[in-house]
């Protein structure tokens, strides 16, 4: 076990205040939001290009 692992074990086992828990939750939420928006920005153009509109009637020519 490295010294860093010992510190991580200490952080996991120590009692945290309500404010510390809330701060950690807020940081995790910000990280999840940033990752989500990055993934949405990457995947959005692919879906828009490859799929037809669900409102398009079958048999009608697609606009160019």
C-alpha cells in the first residue's frame, strides 16, 4: 500500500460534516453536467444527419 492509498482510506473513513457532504455532491453534479454536455455536443450532429424526421410521410420525396 502506498502512502497515497493510506490517505484515501483516511478520507473514506473520516466523518464528514453536512456542509462537506453537500459540497462534494455539488462538485460531482457539476462534473456530471460537464461530461453530459460534452457527450451531447458530440452525438447530436450524428443523430440529426443520419435519421429522417418522424413527421415525414412515407412516400413523399425528402427535401434536399
